[in-house]
């Protein structure tokens, strides 16, 4: 059937189902059935005949079948309404107002329809409904009963006890079309462990430190591009920009240069998403649109020839082609390295070693993934060729998962961090003082002050890392605590588990929702949970550390390792706070509860790129704040977070005014 005719036949069915399932008003369900039957009867009366080569289709035939389905759905709906009116799990209180089809999900996701429903929904479902002593509650995830916990001790035990997430057909249909059915989120067993280990090799502490210079390059490039844009303004000394797209430019560039063997997307230089990043954005937008319309059958039909499906496939092909090219280049590098190794092993020639050896790329993501795929394929050497195809499919899907993960989360964190600085003047002052002090000292200790070359300064400052900027890191940590990019995670228990908070035993297979947003804003875990206080993570340095040669004194009362570090760098006036130093009488607040900080999840399924993400956010933020001042567009501006697929983001991309700091 041609696509136009197919859509014409499907239109009344789509409208009918939308009236039944649309969660806009859960109290108007009875009248919606009458509307459905009216739509279907109208479609039946206007019977239109469509012919294919050997079949006769009528709207009436289609509608007759749908009427029968609708009646069955009404019976199921009545049953689910009664079910949704009680607690999802006996003994664990639930918020009232669950929708018969979407459960409590619709209460959480109402921000997508405007207002502040996202914040209100999370509070209503996860916080207000929770038991006041244990923080435990229950909710309906569509028709699945789930437990929710708030206390850090419960969260830690659950996340560390299981990494299993039972598949969900509704969610998987869209995830598999976006990332492939063998993506890193969906993989389990030995395949998941093999690729997880390969990814881990690329994100170790040692590997990530090697990427510091690249991150400085990205941050400095974006700062300079913004300064140039400000300079060309005729009557203004500032520009207004949406911050989230800018931060996406920075994160995709940092990932390409640091992890993808120096691939430069050039987004930070041009201050706009380039071809591949545009395809990322379009795929994510379409994923979100479909994910938000569970009642619309067309959102699951990726194969029919509609305009949206064709556009989706075009961008998907573009991204997949890039991935295949990167994989092919990695295989060529591996072959060349192996060839040089053979030469070095067989010919004991110093000249050959010096001139021909290609350094191993142990921290290069694509190379590690390709090696993991080769090892997996070798393990299946006795099987047929379909295993080779499966390994290749897994390799591409895992690669794609990592690209999308890097693209979304760090950019959201940096966006909210800049908002925090703009709305907390003292915090911004402390942050700027730390950045300027550390980087200025680098300049004077690493080169003569008379050679004032800007590019050289950028290179010299490239050895400033996340540990040199503890206060800036604390701002990033507070941004992730208050505005975690992934606001919720789920687990299914693989064995019975006793909750420390109330002693109740959860059975094997029980779904558990961990609302990261609610846990990190709960009074169970953080005093003054909604306040932005970097001093949860840092304190003023108690002992002054000087660099050798300073007139003010030397290094006192510190170990050999600290002394060595002090000689090579200038330390901030701040230092990271010990989680147990709550006895400090000068502290304005208790130290952060690390067990309750779960923005990166925990256990075997934690975020493998968390070290990279924190370093990237701190360094790029420091490079931008050193040169630029960011202000909110109006004094009463507040971001409105909204659900976007599996992450939350400001619904307006958070516009801000940007100007040069020295103006």
C-alpha cells in the first residue's frame, strides 16, 4: 500500500488510540471511549477503497478490527485503573494519581507539557510519597510495580548488589533503533564484560591525564572564538548565546581529539555543531519525540516510508558510516603496529627502532574496541560466519553508545555549572581567583615573564589538571548533584535483598527505581539539599604549600609525594575535603555524603567514563571562565529541566549573556 494511503487509513486508528491512552487527563476516561467510537464510526461511514495488486482493503474492515481491539482495551483499562489506585507494592506507600496506562511515569514527565511539572512530579512521586522514616516508596512504571529508595545506605546496597536491568519492550524498541540491538546498555554476560573492559582501558586515570592538553585546547579555542564574536559587535560588548549547544560543541570536540585518535570536529572553533554532530542532534530529537508518544503506533514503525523515517535513516546512515570508517582506520593502525613489532623483534637495529616504531595506542578507544572484537571473534573460531557479523554489529553498536553518552552528559553538567556561577557571585569569585592564581603561577614558574606569547601560555597551562583546581571541581560536583544529567536509574534484583533502612526483604526480580535527582536532593543524605554549597566538597587549605625558591618559606609538614607535587605546581587555596571531617568546627556545612552521590551510578554498571567526564568539565569550564563572564538573561531567570530521552536538560537550552572578563 503506498505510504500516503497507508497514513490515510492509519490516521483514524491513531486518533482513536491517542484518545484512549493520552495521559493528559486521567479523569476523563469514560468520555474518551465515546469519542473513540465516534471517530471510528465516522471513519467507517466514509469507507474508502484502496487496491493493491491482489488485495482489497477498506477502511471499514480496518475499523471493525480496531473496534474489537478498543473494547478489549477498555476492559483492560478498567482493570488497570483499579490496580493503579492502590499501592504498587504492599507495605510501600505510593503517590496518588497514577495513570491507568503510564502509571506514575506521567506525573514525572509533565514538564514536557510546560510548567514546572518535572520538579513537582519527582517530588510528589519519590519524596512526598516516601515513608518519612525509611525514605522507601513504590510506584507504577507503566504496569510494572517498582520500589523507590532515598537513603544512601539503601542506594549503595542496591546498586552494588546487581547490575541487571530487565529489558522492556517499549523502551528497547526505540533504543535498538537508535543505538543498535547490541549496544553497551543492552549487552549482558561475557560480551558485555569484554567490551566493558576494553572501554575501561581507555578511561583509566593514567589514560585520562594524557588528554589534559587536548581539553585545554578545546576550552581555549572556544573561549577565543567567543571573544572574537564579542569583538565584532558594533554597539554591544556582549553576546547572548544558548549555553547547552555551545557545551555540546565542546564535548564532542574533546571526545574526538582525546579519545578518537585526534579527530577534530571543529565545533568549538566555529561555535556550531558540524555535520556529524548535527546528525547526533537530529537522531536524539527524533528518539525523544517517539519516546514521548507511547500511544502512537506510527512511532514504532521505523520501516514504513514516511518523511520522518527517511530523515531518521539518513542521519543514522551518516553516523554509522563515520563509525565504520574509524574502525577501518583502527584496524590499519593495528596491522602497522604488528608489522613494526615483527621488524623490531627480528632485527636488532637501534636505528630501525628509533625511526620506525609506531607508539602503542593503549588509551585510544577505537583501537581497544577493535582488539576486543578480534578476541571475541577468535573465541568463536569454531562457529559459522554469522558470529563474525554479530561481533561486527556489537563493535559498531558499542562505539555508537559511547559517542552518544559522551555527547549528552558532560555538556549538560557544564551548562548547569555556568548557571550556578552566574547566580552565585561569591562562588564565581572564588572559582575565578583559583583559576587565575593557578594558571598565573604556571606562567611565571614555567617560563620567563618577558616572553609574552599567547599560544605559549596556552601550552604551558595545559599541565593544569583537575587536581590543581579543587574548588572548580567542587562547583562541577554540585552541578551534578543538583542537576544530574541522568535523573533516574533502574535495577532488577538477581537475589532477595534486605533494605538497611527498614529491614524489609525485596524478592528476586523486583524492579527498583533509584531517583538520582531525588536521592541527591534528599534531607536524608544532605543538609540544606537544595542549596548550592561547594564547601561540601572542599575547604580552605590548612597548611600553606610553597614552591621551592619562594621568599615566603618552604614546604612544611607534608609527605614526600606532596612535596614533589608542590615543587612542580602551584596549589590552590582550597583542598578536597575528607568525607569524615565533620568535626571541623570552622566548616559551614557537613562534608558531602559520597554514598548518596550517584550521578555516575555505582557497581558494575557505573559510568565507565566518569574520570574523563569530570576532568573534561573542570578543565573546559576553567578555560572559559578565565576569559569570559557568563550572566543570566534576567535577574529572576531559573532553568526549567525537562526529560529528554534518558537525560534531563533545560527546556530553553539556557540562554546567557557572555562578555570578556577583562572588560
